[in-house]
C-alpha cells in the first residue's frame, strides 16, 4: 500500500524508498511534509485495521529543509500528537539526524564499551570467563555500530590502547608483557581476546555480503551496497607475532623443543585461575618481571643484580625457580611435594581409593583396595633415610600385576630434556632394588610391598 502511493525519497539512481521495517518498527520517508503526513495516516489506518495501534509517545517526525530541521507543531492523530524532533533521534540504538553524528555515536560506543570492560574486570569470574565476557558483552557494543558508522584504524587503535590500560590497571596485563599475545587463542598460549579490528571488519563484510545477496529482492539494499563502508586494514600481524620475539617468545620456543605445547598451555585453555594469576605467570614466562637482573641490566635502576636471599647469583626467573641454593633446602622440596600430592590425588580417583580431604593434607603411607595399592614415599622409607631423586609414588595395579614407579621432577624448562634422560637411566637400578626386596617377577603380593617390609630384610 505504501509503495502504491509513489511518495518517497528518490536516490540519484532513480530508486525510490518511502519506508523501512524492523519487526514492529516502521520508518517512513517522503519528499514533502504533505506526503509524509499521508504516509503516516495510511500506516495508522492500516495498523488499526489489523488490530495494532501506534505508541504515539514513541513516534516522532523530523522535517528537514536544506539541511536544517524545521520547527513544527507536530502531527495531530486520533489518539494523540506525534511530536516533532529538532536534533536527532535514536533508531535501533544508532543516532540519526541530518548532520553527521558519527563522532558522537563513536564516542558513546567507546564509553559504553569501557564501562562494560570495567565491570567485567571487577567481577569475580575466572580468567577464561572474564575473557569470554569481554568478547560477548563488551566488544559487541562497538561491533554493533560497525558498518553503519565509520570506524577508522586510528579510532580502533586508540580503543585498543585504552583497553590495555584498563587491563593493566586491574592487574590483568603486566605492563611489560607482549600485547599481541592477548589476541592469540588460549590453547596456543594467548589470552583469547577477540581483536577489535577483526570484529569491525567482520561486521562490515557481513553487512556488505548480506546487502549483496539481497540486493535483487530489495532495491534499498542495492543502494546501501554501493555506499557501504569498509575499513582498510594493514596486515602487519606476522611482524607482531609474540612467538618470534627474542625475549617474550623464548620460553615458548624452548618448550616446543622439549615438551608438548598443547599440554603446556592446558592451564590457559582450562582458564580456572584468576586473570591476575594468568598475567603474572605469563609475565614470568616472558621474562619481564622486574627482577634485580632486569633492573640492573635493562632499566639501570639498580647496581647490584644479585638475589637478596643468597647474594650468590643474579636474580633471574630461572635462578629463583630452580637455581638457588638458599631455596633448595625447603622451598624446592615443598614445590615438589605439592606436585606429587596433586598426582597422588588423581591416582586415588582413578583407582577409587580414599584420598586426603584437603590438598595440603599428606597422603597415607599405604593406600590399598581390591584394584590397587599406592605407596607414598616408599623408597625413602625402606632405605631409612631420604635419598634425592627417588620415586615418590609406587602404584601396584593389581589387575596388571605391575608396579609403576613415579618420580616427580620439577625442572627448569631448559632442563626438561636432560631430566627425562636421568629418570630413564635411573630405572634399571630401581628395578634391581625392587628385586632385592624379594620381588622376583614384578608381582603384587602384599608381603613384598611396604606393609611387611621388615620381613624383606630392608
Ligand atoms: Zn640464589
């Protein structure tokens, strides 16, 4: 009915349009005040016929003459008056008017985005869920306007910088950490944030593709297609890949030689730490934590690079983690036991054995049921004194009738390969020791395993 009136706004191409629909919203266009009022009345009469009514308070009429909006009395309708609007108005969340409001729309989107980002960062969500919330709750605010208003690379870069500032303020990104890493997949060692550039580009391309595919069915979409916005992106991603950076990527390159990257980054993929812990671990791996070595050699804010505890060697992450004699006495064994206990608990789960109530509670010496027997710290007990690097856990799987010796090592990343070798080389002598205990055939008879160790003569 609207199209039959022949009223409407005409494009240069000759295409005429007088209405846009979205769900139960309608937007009418015409060339003259008289024409638009006819269109409004026509819509109102038709709505009444199909049992719908205008929400008059939500309706508005804007009359433009040579780029100036006109003051009018509004339009009297049977159930009220449609007010006039002078400035602009919001339709589906985007500001419309006769003048260019892009700057304002962009500013509003960025403000809303930052406020949502702040909300997410203050939340108690774990690291993975925080990132997911940013991607699905904060980013869409900007994505929504893409393709309708212009997003320049400059505006996006500014927003990215503001994003990282907020992340740093909330302890979610170490100030010296690599920033490109934020946008890598978590299973690949990144933080899983979606890139704003990518999102805007996707949205623009999506709208454009939709307009292209629908252009034949709606002439207006054809007009849109020729006017559609696109953003030109420079592709310098490869240059900015954190994995190839000399310092930030060193840990990853080291690990990829000796270990399994997929398993190495399982903690990021599972994402159940807090964002702060995430960013701290990553900063440590990237070797950007302000150690005394870094403060002396790079920042020049200190003269003595030596570690406060031992005054023996420069304070580097590696030294703290695995090279300090002062920590070797208590701290390293403590870390080692933490790891052993985690493994012990999961072994208990696997065989349906009772496990300690809390992770800080020590395991029992012998834990047994019909399926298996698990001996904790068995080797050091039979030798009556603690030997370094001996198996921490012995598992006797009763079905397979085989003992499994588990030795936990918490090596520096650089030593994983040589530690693996050491463990393998040690195994034959352990086998001999176990045979000496009276076990000839790797059997699982209880008298050979721990509980009756005095009978074995050990
Ligand atoms: Zn030291």
